[in-house]
C-alpha cells in the first residue's frame, strides 16, 4: 500500500453502529397500521430516510399529523436505548489508531443525536466529523451526505469505504463512487450481497489489515 495514501471509513448509524433498527421497526410498523394500512411493510419502505422526507412523502398536506408523528418519535427516542453492535467500537478505534479518517453519516437529526450523546458521552470520540440530516438537503439514496463527509475529511470518494445496512444507504454510497460494505443486520446477506463489495454480519473479529486489504483490493473482509 502507498503509505502516503489516506483512507476514510464512513459509517451509517442505526443498523450499523447502533443496534436500534428493531426498535424503530416497532415504531414505524405502528404508524403504518394507523395511517397506511395499505402498506403492510411501511417500516421497510421508509428505511434509511430522514424524518423530514418521511413526513413529506407519506403524510403530506396534514401539518397537524406531521407534528404529531414528529412529537411521538421524539418521545419514543427519549425512551430508547442505543446498544453498540458487537465489535464496532473497538474496530473504529483501531482504524483511528492507524490513521484512517472516520465519519458518521446518518439520516438522524441533531435532536436525535442529543439522545445518543446522553446514553454514550464517548460517541463523538469515534468520528472526526458527523453528517446529520440537518446538514443536507437531499436524503439517501442521494449521495449528497457521503460526498459531504468526504469533503469535510478531505479524502477522495474512491478512497472512502461506506458501511451501510439499508438499500437506500447502500445506493447512496455507490452513487458517491465509494466502496460499500453491507451489514446484514436489517436485510439478509442474500438480499444485499450483489449490491456491495463485501458483507458483514457484525464487526466481531474485524481488524485493520482486513480493511486495508479491501481498500487495496487484495483480500476480503468477510
């Protein structure tokens, strides 16, 4: 590897760093039953989108209802726990130790992030920059969020690796011109394996040499 070359690892949050998708599935399944009974998998349809986009696309024209859902979501997130996926914190710190730039790229807004910081005061140590919904104008699958993270880290897109679980996030990483590692946490390995460079079940056992091998296209990370 060229030792002057710098790489970046860009992490989605829910379903990648934090094991929270099951909690969100419960919330959005309930909203689907109440307001979109014609969409039995509503919680899957909205996966990876910002709350602003969800409200605009599926609750447009009813300001009172939008405010109600936004308020209920905030109350729900106040009660959530935010467990890490196995191995992810250690993996990120190992990457940092070896000079890999790290960023969080999430569809969550700053209000949600305040709840995460309350549970995990150390969370900001894991990322040099954080791109939240409040920093972008176009939600995933648009690549804007990942391209912004690359610019903030001053790393070329083709030297970035995206860690994603949702179809919209995977597409965003691809459209940004970055390598994409898919986490088989929200969708099965079979459903995402043809859309990503590699698939992980979680971060258990992941090491720096495997990451660099992938970036140099010499070995797998599976």
